[in-house]
């Protein structure tokens, strides 16, 4: 079955899942409060997902990419990317939110830097597509989340190859190949969960 995508302009874009579950209240204070709560909760989930990891020589395998993409798809492009940036800022300030035991600037300058930067772009793109109806079916959301994973892996690969001077071959072997299967599995999981939540919401 061919997925149906929303062809409406941006002004008529669909509401993200979280906006449908928790509509924005009128008034600047209420909107800021709502956004703050969602950002805090989202960044906390990212921190927790970082601790679920498999150590590898340079870059650990974590559940973060799944959470990043679900935040983007569930919150939309703007709030999703802001949530990821808030998470990175927490780590830069020294909070132990990254995969290792400590926070600080080091993870943002070492082998993981490209992937962490890619989180922001992936959340934005996945959220942008979600706002246009790509979160309504498993197949379309799988495509959106797969693109998000490509953005993360491409950013990680580019940083390892050039920023860390690994070269293209080594960056591919240590920075992309170990994550391909996991990315497919996490994409499938996220693509199954969010459309199911939307269908349940639409029935209510």
C-alpha cells in the first residue's frame, strides 16, 4: 500500500503527537510552561537512553537515536530540535547526561561529537516530516526515521573521517558499519509505536 502524505502547505501542517495529546494553551506563560516541561522530560529521556549502551572502541551503541527520532516525530521540528539542544547544553555544563560517567565538553569534541551534532538535524527533519503527516503510517514514519538515522550516521562519519583524522575507510568501519543493524531495528520500533499511538488518539 502506498503511504498517503500530507500535501498541505506548512501553515496547514498536522499537529505533532504531543501537541494533540497536550494542546498548547492560550497565553505566552502557559505556552512557555508547556514547552519547558516537554523539553525537561525529553532531555531526561535522552540522558537515560544514553546509559543504555554497549561500549565500543570509539563510539558506544546507545538507545539515544531512537529517543531523538521519537522526540522529533512526537514534538515536531522546532520543539524536538530545541529539546536535543537543551540536552547537549546540559552535558556541556557538566551534567552526566552522556553515555560516559561524566559530562563536560570532552564528548562534544571527541569521537562522539559528530553524532551528537547530528541529533539536532535528525530531530528537526523527522519532526518536519511528521508535521506533514509522515507519522500517520508505519511505512512513511519508517522512511522519516530512516532519514534521521542517515543524518546522524553521516554527521558521525564526517567528523570521524575529517575532524578526528580517521580517514574515510576507518571512519566507515568503526563509525557506521557497527550501527547499521541497530539503526534498522530502532527505526522499525519507532515507526511501529508512534502511528499506533496516533490511531488510538484518533479513535478517542
